[in-house]
C-alpha cells in the first residue's frame, strides 16, 4: 500500500458539516471525518467532483464554528456515501 503524503497532522472528528453552493445556499449535509490546519475530509451523499469549489460550515469542539472555502482534491466511495478531501483556500471563525 502507498504511503500517504500529508502536509499536516489530521485529527479524527465526528460532527455534522453543512455544504453550500457558491452563493452560500445550503445544498446538503455530511459528516466530518477529520481535519487539519490545511483541509478536511467528510462523507456526504452530494455529488462533488475534483477541483470543484466547496463552501461549508462545521463545528470543531475545541475550535468553535468555522466557515470554509476550498477545493475538492480527492474522493472515494465508502458504501452509500462518498468521502471527500478538501484543501482550504479560506477559513473564517464564526464564533467560539
């Protein structure tokens, strides 16, 4: 099996994530799998494609609510959900 190329340590997490279109209209919900200082991975039933721009809102128990903008960098099928990796382009603290 190939070695993963991580630029930052990931922390496992299990909380809801809201997924939005570019106008910040809610298009779906997912489950956060893990996060790092440079990106997140999450499971969702929405169809996203590599390089697609993603807007999302998530709650990290130790860091509060974040709104993120990023790009899908990978995807893989996991049963009836798809797991996505997103690299951050912008992160905004909503509150703590």
